């Protein structure tokens, strides 16, 4: 089993960007340009590596390869985006890899593009941004370049990629160090661990709270130690955790409502199933059913949000009541959108720079709302 933290170190230490590896400071699939560039790189790496894994490392300074980190990104539906826009899409996996020198809220993103099962060329299925449907991309050194459609797939990287992966294999020292480090770093949040199938080790922690008959955890951190992969991290959500001898289950809840009348809604269930012979699978199921409200009430809230954003845009000061209302803006825009207010999504996206400038707290709430939207949209 590959230790993903060690793999990233080996990629950064021994290889400049190449036909099987790319590094990015960040990606943004929240707009068409960001989606298009991400899809271009996936297409190019897939075509340039038909018989071996290829990688994108995210959160790294491009010039000096310094590990800077990015926000935890738990978009389990990213494969759906690839399937929607690419013909003969590869199987990809996005993982969050913690590094000791980064803060709790920062990780390095690792995208793994699996080798093709067939020799069919990956291409854009339809237009996106400035790229046209039918475009094909390949890697030339560190660049993803368009190519003619009838180019042949070749294999020139399998040996070097196999060597890098072989030097990134896990061992008992890495596993034990990972468990000890997790238990020490999360000692204030009741850290626990469990071994599955005498091989896999999952560590988790969180602040426990009981509502009626349900037990929830907040400030949850869950890691698969064998691969140094952070499976879940959030300071905001309520999470249910359960497990048996074969699987570990996470049900994630979001707290939504109007005028202080909030309810916990199921968002997504993630099941990690462990098999024999050191194999495991992760399955995610969207459970979210958006709350529905009276349209007249939502019109009032939508207009009030717009007026509040206008005050921020004009640089006007906010009262204590308006500052409190500002915290609800991302979630209430989201509720409006789920209730048929298409313009609410445009307003929410336009609010991003204003909320980012205002405070870390409201910007975190904005990112939480966009995360919920991504999960619902790509399902």
C-alpha cells in the first residue's frame, strides 16, 4: 500500500513536472474556466499515461515546490464532473493528505488518474470555456497541449512511475508513527483508533454531543493511517460515526433553517468497506433533501440579503443586528436557490469576495454552502 505523503515527497524531490505529473498551487472547479483547465489536465495526463498512474499535486508553489497547502476538499462527486465532460474518461481519485507543518485546516490535494482499461483516446465531450467538444490533449513536458485526434497512445512512463511508487510503500514504522501523531495532535477531542482486517488503521476524533436520542460529533477529523489520507475534516458539521468489523460509516449532517428555526438535515453517507487481501473501497451516497419554504418568506429574505450585500459593496458600516444577519447570508441564499430562486446562486457567487474580505468566519460559512451545493449538483 502506498503512503501518499511519501509519494508526494518523492514526486516533488525527484521529478519536475512531466508527462505523468503536474503540480498546482490550487484548482477552482467553481467556475467554467477552472473546470475547463482541470479537465484539460485530466485529459492530457490520461492520454499520455495509458498504462500507469499519473498525478496532480495541489497546494504546491510552482516555482520552488514549497508545500503551502489548500483547504480540505471533500468533493466526492468530482468523478461525475469528469464523466460529464470527457469521452472515454479515466477513473480519478482526489485525496487530502495532511503534512505536519501545515495547520489543521490545510492539506495537500492529490489527484490520481488511473491507467486506462482500453486504448481509447480521452477527449472533451462538449464545449466548456474556450475549449471545444472533440478537443484532445496530451502532455508535452510540463504543458498540456492540444493534439490531432488520430494520434496514437504510447507508453513511456510505466517504469519510472513504478519505481517512484515502489519507493513510497508503507511500512509498520510509518503506520505506528501516524497513529501516535494523530493521538497526540487530537488529544483534546477524544481520539480513537480501530484496526480493520488486521491491516487497516482508521483514527478519528471529535467533540461529542447528544441531541435527543442521536449522538453527533463536531470538529471531526478522520484519517486512514496506512495511506496518510485524511478522509474527513470539518469544524462546522454534525457527523454520525458507526462501524463494525468490515466497515466504517460516516453520515454527515448540515444545519439549515430560517429565522433561527434550524434543523439538522442528512447530507451524505460515506461507507469505507474493508476486504481481505489489503483492499478497501469508499462509497458515497447523497442523502440531502433541501428544506422547502413559503415563497413569500423567501422573497423577503432574498431581497434582505441583496440589500445587505449592497451595503458591504458600498463600504457602509453594519449594525450589530446586520452583522449577525451576515452570518446567515450564505445558507439562506442556498436555501433560496434550492427553492427555485435561480438568481440566488448568482448572488451567492458574487458575494464571495465581499465575505472573504469581511472576516474568516463568514467566509468559512460561504465555503460550507458552496460545498453543499457541489455535492448536490454533481450527484
